[in-house]
C-alpha cells in the first residue's frame, strides 16, 4: 500500500516538507495542495547558482524570500526553488510553467525564473512541453520580455527561448506547422501587447517572430 503525505501551502513560513522514500516518483498537483511523492534531489539544479537560502539567493534584483514569503506565492514555485519538483512531462510541470503568464506583477519574475530554468534543463518529452508557455509569456509581456533578454551579455538566453518556441511553441495553435501563418500571428499578438510601440520595438518583435518560426 502506498501512503501519500500531503501539505497545504500558502506561505513559505508555514511550509513543512514531508517525504516518504517508498512513494512514487511523480508529483501530483491538486489545487492548493502539493502531494510530495519524491525525495528531494537537487542535482538537476547544478549550475543554477543556488544556495537554497532565500535570503541569499536573488531573482530579478530581489531576494527569493521576497517572493516565497508572499502569501499569494504558488507553492509549486516554492517547491521548484528548493528542488523538490523536478520538471518532467507531467501535469505538475504544466501548471508550474503556466504561472509565468500571471497578472501578478510582483510574483511574475519568480515564475518566469522557473520557466527559464526549465527551458535550460528541458530535453526529450519535456522539450515538447516548454514552448507554449514560453511563447505565451513573450507575446503577453513583450516589453518585459525584451528587458529580461537585455540583461544578458550573450545570445544564449535569446536562443534558448526562440529554439524552445520554434520546436514546440505552437502546439496549441491551429495549423501549428504553417511557418508564415504562425510568424505573422505571433507578430500581431506581440505588437498589440507592446507598451512602448516604437519602430525599434516593432522591428524587434518581427525579428523575434522570425527567429521563433516552427522547425520543419
């Protein structure tokens, strides 16, 4: 018989992690409750530069505690940060990556960080899961997205996002394999959501849409 331990999480100060080594490897997400069926294994986070001390680690210029101490912080992001949730081709990861498109401006950088780190470790089946939320974030918050890209001194992050979108970012769209149609529609959606709609940003949107075309 498999015993499932669970904990309802709303605030990081109330979080208590319960583990059982005899349980399944997957993690199930149901509403505000996290069912932890796996032991913590942070090896997949190697290279993230984390200490797992939320007062020392920072995201977008803020200590991680700034996000996880917020009572509205989704527990999935909390568990991702600590390494209890490893991205995989499952419903939990899908729910986690959707958070990047939240309208909560305070918590969005934390959720975007989760998405970006998932892009870094994605391969195989997971690679087919990350493109849609990456595209949806870029098209919903294009100004913010470009600002995020501009803090990088290399092209690595730009290529990470465009390759993810071109590989699987249109699976939720009709005629996802129609390169021109998807490029044109992405351009329209991003341009519509631009706050600073000047010629420079419009051209940047066009280039991003071109670089994110469906791979055939």
